[in-house]
């Protein structure tokens, strides 16, 4: 049997499902040339639906279908202090960054509960410092659990407001334990 050698990006993506690191600039630039943008790939099915569905840039892997929504206009996702604080909160619920998806609404404009659920396939949504009405949610109040269409919601203060306020942390944790 002969050794299989290829530098074709499509072939590699079909054969390998692990991360590959390329150190030669020439190979990396050749692969980058072969990768087509999403808009150039022919699609099957309903083109109208695919074009109207927004795409979201998020942090994490979303392995547990938990969406964390923040609004930080100064950062791509979260500043380091808020991220560490959030990960400490989530670790108490036995969740890690790979289990969640962090979405910064400051970086997106076309969002509502339906397209968030469609994109993330989430069953839980945690919001920090977000007015639920901007998501099209009615009836959601701070530090109160709400379930709508199979999705559990919990909204609270921003992470920056909670990080140094023990009363807010305690109030939030008492509700988050039930989430």
C-alpha cells in the first residue's frame, strides 16, 4: 500500500477531522486560495431561507447547547476579567468554555430569539446586562427563570456589575442553581 500524499484542502478536510498545523507559508497560502467563501459554494434547497438566516461569530464550542449573550461594545466577545468571572460561574455549574457559546450582541445587528435558536440549537440562554426586549422576549425579568418554546432563559446584571458586588452574585447564584 502506498502513502497518501495531498495538499488539496478539500481532500484533507474530508479525510481528517482533527486540527492540522501547517508551518510552511507556501502551503498555507495555497490552501487558503483553494478555500471558497461561503457565498461561492453552490447550495441545495431553499436559497431564500439560507440567505435570510444570519451567521453569528461566537466564542466557545456550544457542546451543551447553552448560549451566553453579552453586550460589550469595546470587545469582540468579553474582556479578560469578565470572561474569567463568567467561567468561574459556569464551572460551578460544571460547564466549561467548550460547552457554551458566547455571543456579543454589540457585534451583531440581525438577531431575535428565533434566529438565535435556529443558529445555535440552544436549549438554555443566559443573558448578562441585556434588555430582553431587544431579543423580542416578553415576560423575562432579571434573575427570574422563564421557559419559552423549549428554551430556558435567565437574565441578570452585566458581568461587570456583578464582579465586585457580593449581593448581586448571591442573588444570581440562588437562581442559577435552579437553571
